[in-house]
C-alpha cells in the first residue's frame, strides 16, 4: 500500500506496506523505488494507477517528467522538472575540430566540468541542440559541424553550497553523533540516507543535516557538495560515517584511509552458511555505471592494472541460522561495493542486496543488510549498534 500527498509543490510517496499489485507494482519498484535521488522517473500516470482514487494537483501530468529529490526504502519525494529559460542561455556553434564528439564529452570540455556534471545539466533540461531541449537520453548524441548548442545558466560545481536541513524536517535523514573530537564527527548514518547531495538544491542527505549543526564544514576537503566527506557508505548501508569539520583533520583522516591504517568492522547477514574464517585478496573493477556494479577478478600483477584494484579483507562467521549467517567483515582496502561484491563472489550474497543477490535472497529484506559497526584510527573510535531492521531480521532468523 502507498500513500501519496502534496507538500509545498512536491509529491510525497510513502510506502506503508508491501506492494502487491502485480506487474504495475513491480514496474513501480523498478522505475521509482530503485531510483537514485535526482534521477528522472518519467510519467506520473504510473503512480496514479496505484492510487486510483487520488485527486492529483494541477501540476501533475502524465506527459511531464519528474525527478526524485529524496529517496529511502519507504519514502520518495519527487518534483517537476524546471523549464529552461531561453533568455539566459549561452549558445555556441560546434567547430570543425569537435565534429563527431559525443554531446556529454563536448559539454564537459567546453564548460570545463566533469562528464557527470554535464550529464546532470542534460537531466535538468538545461541544454538545447538545434533549438530543441535535450535530456539525459541524448548524452551520446554525435555532434556535427555548425550545430548550435545552448546551455542555460547554472552554478559551477566548485561554487555550489549544501543546503542546511534540520534532522527533524519531514523527509530529512535521522542521524546521531556517535563520537567527536577536534575537527571531526563520527555520524550514525541510517540506511536510506545518501552521504552527500548530488545537486545544490537536493535535501535529505547526511551532509544537509551536518551543515545545519556545523556550518563550518562547508568548503572542507573536496569542498562544494562533498564538503567534509572523509569516506563514503552506500545509500542503503547503515553505521559509522566520518565527517571532517576542519581542513587539517580531513587531510589527516584521508591520509589514514589512503595508507590503510583505519580499522573498519562491518556486520552483515548473508545467504548460506559460512563455517570457517576467510582471508580474501581479489581484484575488483567497475563493470557498469549508473547503476554502478563491480566485478571480481584475479588480483593485478605488475604495473599495468588495467583499472583493476586489489581488495583485501577478513571475513569471520559469528552466528549460524538455517540458511543464512551473521558475519563480521574487516576490510583493509576500500572500493565501490567491495564487501557486497566479494561476499556474493564467495557464494554468500548479502540478504536484501538488489544488485549482487538473486531474487530469493533479495526478497528476504527491504535493503541490503550491511552495517558499518566500528571505525577506529588514531584518536577516532566510534561504534554503532545494530539498526532496528538488522536486529529484527536476526531475531526472525533465530525463530524468536
């Protein structure tokens, strides 16, 4: 069951229970529930069919496009795309030396932004080609000589600021402070909260709340929308997250991660029964972008790694259940989806993992059951207790 309501020009979709309306429910899950914040989700009529008696606001149209501005496993907040203002556009003609170049590559080079930022401009409908508004699906369009390309006004990444947001605000992430010291905070991140915004007007991330409590974090470290971020956790991973509030602390902590001096302990509920401790050393490489997916391979040898990174970690079984077990993972390295991908490669995917687990394992939990339980380095030592859904699933597996 879902509930849909309007709040300050945004549509809030709240999942109150299991979706069970067949194909339409599955399609909603694929097109909306798995959607990253700020991604286009298409015709709203799909959602309307799940709530047939709802009177939608006038701005809701089945022909319009919408974007997710906050996403968790239970709540989605969407807004209508902003129309482009042709009067504030800068238009250039594609020169001969840029003919045959992809649109996103062209934009990145001409505007001196990353390709990711160029694609976000496309997603925001801020680009016109041949006097026609283009979107994210046009990123690979090949340009020809003399084609006019216009770009609407936007703020450059280095000039962007994080919007402060109180933790008690509807849709805002609930976070706690586990520990703090000179220039750093250890945050207790809940599952479903992104670490940082992808766009300047995005809310519902950990950093939105941190900035409201510690405004001085703005500009620390990488700055802009990643201000203060020392390391990252996947959106659906819960637990300890370090944020630096001073530049010197950010440099010190980032150096500790780079030198593999940080002791990290994760707890995970996985499929099958792992009986003995495992020491893993494998290679990982990014096999797919948007959504990201990594693959396991042999560790690289020699200087030419070919994009493969070495991943090292220890896995120790803590408790056995009928067809699952609780494990402790101590990674020495850090790479995108390292723990989830390597556990799946080992034959023990994380319960609820939407990317690396097969459907029967994926359906055992609403999100992947991975929790960052402890982080320790130098004067930093923070421990996060198991979140409620993690504890409840353990109790269920025990038969309690």
